[in-house]
């Protein structure tokens, strides 16, 4: 589990708040990341067809990454997922 990646629920989706680079490197290396979400427990994050998704055990939901953050990290980051 990665305590340095912060994710919160945003309605029916999830929002990545902190740990963008850590998530990126974990997904490239291991293929999945396990992160604890407040009031939900541990969820599994994977990348399928270039989209990040959260498997909470009950359903798959999208993981939203703020556009300003992606732009700050570099234009090539979204293509890496």
C-alpha cells in the first residue's frame, strides 16, 4: 500500500490529490497500486487503455487527475499511461 498517494471520492469518481509521480512510477513498474481511501479502505488502481481506474471491490470507477497538475508535470505524462 502507498501512503504517499492521496485519493478522495468525488461523487461517483475518485480524485487524485497527491502522489502523481509515485502513482505513475508504481503503475509502470508493478502494473497496479493499492491506496487507502478515507471511509472506504484499500482500493486498487490500474491503467486500462490509457485511463486510470479504481477498483473498490464493488465497482470500477474513473480516477480523475487535475489537468493543471498534468500540465505542470509535463506534456508527455498523459501519454505514458
